[in-house]
C-alpha cells in the first residue's frame, strides 16, 4: 500500500547504516532532516539544501494548516508540488506546536482545542484531523498525533498521558488506513474479489484530496523519563502496527544522560526492520550518541535557529560569531569544513555581516551549520560502512573537548 521500505546495510553494535525508501526516493540513514517550518528552511534555497546533501525535509503541519492551509496546498497537488521539492518530506502531526505555540489550548479525549497564535481563531486537532491534513499535504512520512507532556512530570501523569497517546495512536492509524483503503476491514471476507480503488469512499466522504498515495505513517513512543513506561509504550505502539516508529517527548530539557538512557531503553523494543526516529534532537553529540543506541533519523532546529543567532557548530565545539575576538580573524569558521561559507568567508567577514544585520549573515551561517550536521551524519555512515564507528565516536568527542564553548 505505501511505498515505504527500509533495509540495513551495515551495523556495528547497535548502530546501523541503511537505506529508507519512500514515495519520493531513497534516503541514506542515519539521516538528519533540516526543518522547513513553513515549507522552506529559513534563509536557504532548496538548491543549497540539495548541494549540502539534504535528502529529506521536515515540514510543520501546524504552520501549514494555518497558513496557507492544507486545502490550498492539496489543490496545488500537495506539498512537493507547491514548494518545488522533489525529494522525500516528513510532516509532524502538528501536536507539538499546538502544545508549545497555540494560545488557550485544552486537551481532552477527543483532541487538542486551541486558538491560532496568528489570529486567535479556534481549532480542534484530533488524531483523525492530523491524519487528514497530512493526507492532503502528501508528505512521504506522516506522524501520528501524540500528547506532548511538559517536562518534568510525575510518573502518574506520564502514565495517563501515555495511555491517551496510545488511544490516539489507534484512532490515527485507523483513519490513515480508512482514507487509503475504505474496504481494508472487509477484505478477508471478500477474498477473490478485485480490490476496491484505493482511498475511494472515505477520502471522498471527508472531502479530502489524497495527494500522495504512497504515504507512510509513523507511531510515536512516549513515557517521559520512566524506563518502564517507555518500554510499555514501545511495545503497545508496535502492536498497533505502523510503518515505523519514533521516540517523542525527549530533548525537552531533561539531562543528556537521561535522554541517552531513555533512547537506549526504548530502541530494543522497536523493530530492527524499520528506521527509528528520535524527534527533535539535538546537538551533534546527541546525534552520535543516539546512533550508537540504534537511532536512524533526526530532526532539530538547532543548526538553523542557532545560525540565525550567530552560533556556529565546528568540529572543535561551538563558537559565537558575534564575539569581539573574531573581528580580525581571517580564518574560516571551521578549517576542516568544505561548505561554501568556509571556502569563501572569514570569521571577520561573517562577524561584520552579523553586526550590521545583513540578510546574508543568516544564509551563510545556516549554510555552514546545516553542512556541519549533514556532514557529521555522512561521516557516521562512512564509518559504519568500514566498521569504524566506535573509532569515529571516540575521535569526535576528543575533538569537541579541545576548546571550551563560547559563552
Ligand atoms: Zn563550513
């Protein structure tokens, strides 16, 4: 039904290298997904993203649903056609932004009621609605709606939230299957009859334009920082049966070692036959440590958001280009980096551009940070191909500890 597939080509310990196949092509994993919130990565052209090696983008359902609206995008043929990006796209469910951005949100069993942060208009995001919007956007990977719990939370609240997330996951999956094949539940009793045309009645009844028939849907594991809840959530989410699984609710302010422990506790309960996606993480160190624990997909706003604030990632740690000590520094941001910014710009020039508020400062900084992230993943994949991931991991941490972080 969906065009989704995954195969592991190399592994070392729990780290894997593989290839994920989607309706819009293949993605080499472990992979980093730049965040294109409004259908664009801030400051970047798609051309620059492709040149930097990005193979898949993440776009935010909440923002695109509010503006320009999933109906308008579906009329243009879906998100790929609308934004002119031909490679794979993953969309989130919209839940995270409802929980973090929207005004006056209330959560009940039906879903999340909220007011738009733009104009105060009222909306209801249910597991079914999240599936419908993403069907119209036509991303290659849709995420199921989950409840995003605030950190820290007690175990009782975390369990209540996890149980609701599981009920929402069942509803979201049912809707996803119903949109695509309204006769799915009847098939067994009608063996031998020709299959009904895909996504006929259910999609029509709901006035939906399904713009990507090959879309896959990922389930999301919750359970806060409680290992017993994480493993239970993983097992029960897998029982529902999605194309693959993500770990949500981490990288929300808990200490690094807690996040690594939760990732390490959860991945053994997620099928080895599918990619595992750690949502919203993290620093370059987080990526390396999570790959070591069996993660294959990442997204994070750090490289792009920090770039716009002047913070640049390098192989020896982060620097802040605003710092006065770069005023006459003729070196590139990172002498080991081959990105356009490092090949053509000095730290002194980048500091000047930032200081005067030149638009190019955001573009050049983002180009470098994304290149650094994508190149880190490329080097991880290469080390896995040669059975040298553990060596890479040790060297990576050694380099990072060489100089202190900029304030
Ligand atoms: Zn660079």
